[in-house]
């Protein structure tokens, strides 16, 4: 497959699909779904805690769907939920030490997939690819406005 045969859009779509599949395969080793792994990673990046409605908005799912995701994460001991001291209507989701250890495994999986994706690239190519993709993203975001 080359760029002339497929065009940039289909090529990027194919890359996205393969990368997601590769990542999902690695994440499934840890008995979590991709959505669950994203929630754990997000919590880690937010200092270990976020409002449940923030997670619902982030994943663009119904509150009942996020509730189910969090129920399963809570059953596995990865998160705990509590009521905010400031607003009793707000539920806080907190990463447990077990959840924090689990997200570290996901981060390692992401690095492994990145190594697979850039296998055979020169150091210069590895450095150039993210900046080119960022420009593509910027161009597409500017076109949406």
C-alpha cells in the first residue's frame, strides 16, 4: 500500500485502526477494557482524582455507561468513589494504589506499541513524525472552525 494508491485519509485511518488493535490486544492482558484503561490513565494524569461527570464528558458516554465502567473498576479495586465535601451531588473518583500500579502497565504497553510502530525508523524520522502529525491535527482542527 502506498500513498498514491490510498490517499492520506485512508492511510491515516488504516494506521489508526492497526494501532488501536495492537494496543487493545496488549491492554486485554490485564483484564480491562480500553475504556477502563483510559479512565485509569486519565486519573493518573489528573493527580489520581477526578469528578465522575468529568470522566463521563471526557469519554462522551452516557452517565449510566460511565457508572458501569466505574462499577467494574471499583470491583477490581482500581478506583474508589466518594462524595465531594464541597458538593454532595458531585461524586469523586480516586485512583487506588492498585489502580496506579495497573496504569503503569498500560503506559508500558503504549511504549511497546510505539516501538513497534517506529521499528526501522531513523532517529530523525522518529523525531519528525510527531511534528508532522501535529500539523495535520492543527490543520484539521482549524478547518472545523
